C-alpha cells in the first residue's frame, strides 16, 4: 500500500494511472488498443515493484516514459517482468516488443514528454508461394475435394483453403463468415473486410466469386456442419464450426485461434499421410497467413499486368458494398436488382408455359437469368429479403432450385 510519502517521492505512479485512464477514455481508442494499453500498464506496475527501478524512474513521467521506457524494453527483452509466469521466452517475442514499444510511445505523446521506448524493426516477412506452387495448390485442392472427405477437420479445412485461394480473406474475416454470407448457388461469398489499423466499425463488404472446386468443398462441408451443430443451443449461423477437437466444444463457432490451430494440424496430418505412402505431399504453406499473402501477391501481379495492357482475367470482387457511399445511390441499385428478380420469375414462368418442357433451351436460358438475378439481389440484401421476394413473385418452393438455391444451403438457413 502506498503512503503519502511514497506519493510525494514517486509521483509518476499516480500520474501514470491518470494518464492511462485518459487514454482509455478516448472514444477513438479501439478495444484492441485498450487491451494493449492495460497490458503495458500492468507491465510498468510490475517493474515498479522493483525498488531500484522505482527509485530511479518513478520521480516523474518524463523519467518513467523516457529512460524508464528504455529500461523496461531491455528488461522484457531478457524475459523478465512476464505476467503469466512462463518459464521460457515465447517464440516471436519481437511482435510483443513492437506492440509494447508502440503503446509506450503513445503514452509519452499523451503526456507530452520524450519517449525512450526502443524502436524494433518489423520482422522479415515469410516468403510467399511462386505462381507454379499456387497452381499446385488448386490441383491439390481439387484432388482432395473429389474424395468427398467425411472427416470434419479435413472437410472444413478444404473450405478454408478454397475461400482463401478465391478471395484472400484474413483469418478473422473467415471466422465471421456465416451461412447467410453464401450465395444461393454457393457461387459467391460475402467477405466483410476488417483491415488492421482501421478503428472504424464501418467496413467494406466484398462479394467474391467462388470457384467450382470451392463450391464442391462447401457442398461437402454443409451436411457435416449440420451434424456438428445438431442439438446446439443458441446461434447456428457460423459457417466454420468446431468438430469438438481439444477444448473446443462441438458445433460452436470456430474462433481465430482455433482456426489457425486446426489448419496447422490438418496440414501436418496431410503431409504425414502422403509422405508415409512414399508420395509427394500437397505442398500447403505451414501457416494460414502465409497462404493468404501468397494469394494477395498473385492478385497484385494480375493488377500490374492488366495496367500494362496484358489480357489478364479480372480478379476481384463481383460487388462491393460501401457503407460510406450515398444511401440513395445504394437504394437505387438494390431496387433495380430486386426488380430484375421479379422480371426473371415472370420470364421463367412464361418460358415454361410456352415450351412445355423444362429441358427446352428457352427454359434453360430463363433459369440461368433467374439464377443470376437472384444472386445479384442477395448480394445487395440477404436471404430473408430474397426468399420473400421470390415468394411474392409467385415462385413455388419446389422451384427455388431454378433460382439457384442449393438444398444444403436451404437446410442450413432453416436451422439458423
């Protein structure tokens, strides 16, 4: 317990607490940054329990956040002041050091004093895959999906790999994907972009085309997912759910940590099985982020080639929903998309009556138009609004397949 004498001798102790509260009260501070501020505050308090550190640096905020910050960085580099009692230094400690140093500089700026926090260089980025390796990944994914694996971990990982190859989502963006984010025919997926260092809650929603092989992986996964969530109480919307491995409860939404762990485990298992059989393994990157970065590099290469005039296929989202665009403009696009659905339903009925045979080319073209219109309306609204619209346009439930709705998706939507 501090005394009045301690407060007089070491005013920085109380001043630091007030400074931290001031930073946390800033409405622009995100939850993630707030957690890091509290973490650094605990580390400093831990250091202040050392009489030599307290005696030397707690006399003022200028000392505590100047030379005291330098000493703090050096102590943590040596594995001291650890809050959780780990015996060994963690791997990748540079990331923690960089975060801590960044928060120390932020506190110094807020206090109006020079910062003594050590600046740590960014770690070198892991090499991403060359183009030929990405082609092999597609081939490997196709071979695995065609086996229609019943193992939940493998079936789910194939969906994850497919979506990353198609749209390059971050791990957190994958975890937030729900059943409702899949297009009626599974050919598109909505990705809510949540880039790092962006504090706003308003993010772009990109609607990306899904490759046929990823669609097949989804069709294989959805029935398995239904079995995993059977009997589960609460929300059943998440696309990626746990299969009960380790401490993760069966059927619960898979979090970022669980997704990374399951990916690493499945990659290791796949390589082990193939290698033990004397064959060459499916050369997936060991880390999910490394896979994403490789796909992003490919995407940037496509953009450069297009800018140079090459006839490179366009690779990008089919639709982008920007919450910052004028509301009236978005409403007009949504209304136009929904109007096309009604027209497509009418044309489909008319083609059926005229042809009298569902295999007639006229009916098949009308089905294709209806499927595309339904998908476009879903991209700008959701499944509830789209299905309601189809019903109002007098499309029978038995004809939802003509609008592109896959049976596994309808079953999953019903369970949500």
